[in-house]
């Protein structure tokens, strides 16, 4: 019996497709660092709709911070949250340290939604969270690539990817508001 159990455990561990189907299909598996260097556990967000957005302070789309904050002020309750991930992947438009990013967001846009530590959202050093968001074999829904700063990923309350929103689509676009208000 022990031999069969060990064999089954080995099969599960080595069969990445099977183990990914069990583990990698929701966002709740991730723990990241916030701008203050503290752990932020996505499992505490179960039951909430989540907007994840990669941000940059020196981008033509940076004014979206204002609309993101307005959206958070209006809908940020127990049912909806925005989480920002600064990234320096596009023309080095986020060169600052976590401390500088925090000060910039607070001073220029009054950002109160959670901001995480700067990560990579593309390339060989892509953060595991963004591998989940962009790879169908990990999220179970769709593959995508982060095309620019302020791309938005909408996550349903069950932790599964709902859709990808273009960087140029404003955070308060009617399609986004409709998703926030829906019972999806």
C-alpha cells in the first residue's frame, strides 16, 4: 500500500499538467511584497473582484493613476480591490525605488489602493504572478502578453482570470464598470 501511495505522489509531483491544474488556477496561491516590504497574501482576497495593473511613473499613461484612485474610492469595498505593480519593463519608465514610487503615488495622485514592490512583468525575469496572468497553462483561461504600462487584469471573486484590459482602455471604461457591478 505504501508503495502505491508513494507512486501516486510521485506521479502527481512529476506530472506538471496535473499538479498545475490543482495549484495554479487561482490567484490565491501568491504572496508578494508591498512597497513597504511586507508580505501581501492574495488568499485574503477570496470573494473579491481584483483589478491588477502594472504601473509606471514616467509614462504617457501615468495619469491613469487618477482614474484608478477614483475607481477605488467609488467601488473599493469588501467586494472590489485594485492592486498596482510598478514595473520598469517599458522604456525604463519606472526607474524609482519602492520608496520613491510610494512617495510619487501618494504626492501626485493620492493613491490609497495597495501598491506592491516593483517587479518584472515581461521577459526571462517575469514575476510568477505575471506568468500566471499571461499563460493559459497556468491560469486556465487565456494567454496574453503585457503590451505596455497600465494593462489591467480582472480577476473574479473565485480567483480566476476574467479578462485582460488594454493599457489604453481607461480604468473607468463602461466595460470595466459593468464587470465590477456584475455578479460574475
